[in-house]
């Protein structure tokens, strides 16, 4: 009831809702905006029923006890079953970096969304004692939470009438390892006349856009960017995992093209009042 703007975004199987409050005095803020000097503040919350996949926890060597749980079928551990701050902090600082599990950390995700949107929001006339609050509630998660949250926050800010230089869009691309079988080579024994078959496999890498959680776990690396397409300015760039320079460039270009395409849909949603494509 206190929101001045809101949006609902479905990004594949990821679903979230964004609401905006303000501009309003920092002493009315519930997110300690006064400590940040006002401006734009963001808070991300996963719904209690959204757990963390056991594959992700095991890959990052977190301290959860897996002995009583099944590790197959994409089973999830409830967030309240984790060792609170110790486990979630390791998601962004420890373990393997082949998957961007840092985006499962609510504090880290809130910080990155603020970084992505701050260059686009015009805060000059807001004053030091005023703030704009962003609340993101993740209702369903299957990868792409950051991209969906940035798109939803841009729509909600525009709906609230907050002055912006451009609509911020985010895109992600995962580099997948692909093995291809080469031509079969036949050999003949000298004594028995039997033939042996020998096949060689060639390893290559290809980039895919908007990876799901399963694809993220299998990826060699992931590139995520947020940008203002009209200004051609990147506001956030995250890269996880190990990949070659060519693969990284291909993934970055694919993510950038996704931002440009998404920008057209977001603009159409704002101008014509139509639902965003899901």
C-alpha cells in the first residue's frame, strides 16, 4: 500500500516482484538509508520456501551436513537449515567459482543491483536526506535472478516516476563445454586380421544466453553484465569460472545483445503499457 511503483517479472521459471517506495526522508526508511547518505537503496529477499540446491552447496564446499539428504533430483536445502551467515558468505567468497552462486547471497545481490541502477537514476535534485527504496521479493528461482531483478527494478522505478537516464537491462551467458567425435580411424592387426576402431573426441566451447540453474552448474564460466543500451555504458560486469579469451568475448557479446533486445521490450512495456514478454 506504501509503494509508489511496482512490477512483476517472470524470467523463464524465475519469478519475482519489485516495489518502490519514495522518494521519502531517510529517517522513514527501514533499510538504514541514513547510513548510506540517502540516495538509492535496495533489499532482496528470497521467499522462505526457496532453498539452495544441494549440488550448489556441495560444489562450493559449504559446511552443511549432507549425510541425511539425498543428493539427486535437484533436491534443495531450506535456507533456514543452513548455518546462517557462515554458509551464505561462502557463496560469494569461497569454493569453486565455476558457477555464480554469489547471486544466492541476498546481501551481495542487493549490493550489485544498487550498483547496476545507481548510474541511471538521477539523484541530483533528491537531496542528502531523501532516499528511494527498492524491495525485491524472489518467489521462484531457476537462474537469472539478477537479470530479472534489474529489469523489474527499472520498470518499477519508471512506474514510480523516478527520473532516469536510461532503462537498465541485464543479460547473462554461460560457456558450455561440448565434446564432438571426430572421424573414426580403422586399424588392422598384423596377425589376426581383425580391425580396431579408434575415435578421437574434440572439445569445444560455446556460449548460451540466459542459462538456467542446471546450465549454470554445468558451465565452465558465466558472464553477467548490466548496461544502459542508449548510453552504451556497462554498469555491472561479473565473470565467474575459467574460460579462454575468445569464449569470454563471445559470452560478453551474447549477453550484450541480450541487453539490447530486452531494452526494446522494456521500452514497449513502458510506452504502450503492455506486459513484458515472459
